[in-house]
C-alpha cells in the first residue's frame, strides 16, 4: 500500500490510523447535513425554480450509491405525489430511454462527483426531450450541475472518505425535495415537518447506535465473510446501499433482497459465515418480518434486526438495533435505519482490524488498476 499516495486523499495529507476515522465524522455529520439541505435558501431556490411546474411522472437516475439514493427518493415521491416515479440506472436510461419523456416529466440525476458520464448524458438527453431536469451533486462546477435546469449542491460538499455514507442520504433528500416542492403546501409542509423530526431522532439516537453497533460487532465471529441484507419498500433502497458499503469497506461478499425475494432461494446459502441484516420499519410487514427472522435462526446464521419495533416477538438469538418510533415510519424510517446500519458496518470494520477510510483498491493496487480502467479521468 502506497501510504504517501493514499495520504494525499485526506485533509492536510493526514491519514487517520485509529478511531474515530473520517468515516465516523461523515456519519456523525448526517443530521447537520440533512438540516442544511432543508435550509430556507434551498427551499426558496427549489420553489422558485419549479414554480408553475407540476410533473405527471418522475424519473430518478444514477449509478452505484447514487442509484440507491434514487431508489430511496422514488419510493417516497411516488407515495406522496401519487404519480409514477421510477428509479433507473443511468446507463440503462441512456441506452433504453423510456418513451414519453416530455415537458410534463421531471428527471432527477444524482452523481456525487457530478461527472458520472452516463448520468450526465442521460440528463442532457432528457433536457433535449423537454423534461424538467434536476442535477444533484457535491460540485457546483460539474458537468451535471451545469447541464441541469435546477442544480442542487450538497451543502457539506464532497465527503471524506469517498464512501458516501453521508451523501447517500443528503442526495436522496434533495431528490425528494425537488419533487415534493412542486406540490401544494398540504403536501410540502407535512413532509418538511416530518423530516425535521426524523433528523432530531437521528441526532438523539446516534450515541445509542454507536454503542449497540460496537457491542454487536464484538459478538460476531471474525470468520464471517458473507452478508445478506433485506428490507421492504423504503428499506429495500437501504438494503442495496448497505450491501454496497459492506463490499467497499469490508471487502467481503454481500447481497440484498426485497423481503419477499429473501424467502425464495437464499436460504440455500445459510451457513455460519453468513450474517443477515433485516431492516424493518413498516408495520404492514412486521408480522412477516418476525416470521422470517424465526426461520433464519433454524440455521447457524448470525441475525441482526434493525427495527422500530424491538418489542416484537423477534427470536432470542437475534441481535437488535432499536430505531425511534416515527410517524409514517414506512416512509421516513429509512433515514434512521440507514444511519444505524452505517454505524454497524463501521464497527464491523473496526472489529476486523480494518481502517474504514481505506478503500480496497488502496490495500490491493491491482484493484485500483481495475477501477482506473473502468473509469478514465473525468468519467466518474
């Protein structure tokens, strides 16, 4: 590992070598960043930009973590706006552009760098087709920001390290705001109120999650090398994001499923080296989730349940992380669940003796060569 080259990625060239790492700072910054996203100047900018525009349909597009943020936003927007809202991988959108994109369509592109080439090309194509385009990034001078009709820049700018724990949620919130603020006050005001309450609950519960995550990580065998994450609805986006972060931070195998799909085949892989993380904040699926959890513990799998119903009849073998009770938790519970899960995989990294700020391509230069080949300069 080239420590000199690696150190240049961090503020003042300082590579932290013990807790708290930069990733802990990024997770800890989430409440303040989300609050900043809802500051009056942002709300006014968005309202002024979308004045007179009410979409008939919305597409959210991105890649990787940004795509997962698109999924999170799409679920909330479709539920609140009562119109079709579809999350698409930017490359799929670019090559197989959905029919009917016109002046009544909003297309929201998310890219932390603002330079992801397929996201930029997709947004530019949407603009040509007459859609109202929104570009969300951490760089106001990026190609994405300059090509969008409405550009929104993460108030905390680029995340250090580039793990996107914080920006997963801030970009998702910006996408939600872009859609919600096209609506009447009867929709906008309750959304902003509930989000403010959600942020305060994250701030209050963060110390508890840190302690619980550390305790759970220390109870899990270091020999675990595989993970499955599952959740329904808004928690499916979280499951996909946590899966990706586990692979990037721990360098271990991880996959994600919707709650129903989790019951159709994955149990064939249940062995003692597997940890299942079940995300649960939707009362409609609570009974099903509890039943699934009881089925899981027939095996030697390690089970972690992240839930706002810790009092439910979960199996004794399950490790639990408790979430605050939230009104309309089936929508808004995704924020607290994501932060709790981020503290969990951060603690897992520490338990395994890893520096969570250091990406796998830094530990293994051949992986860095792969990444550089995938993304030539200026394309990601």
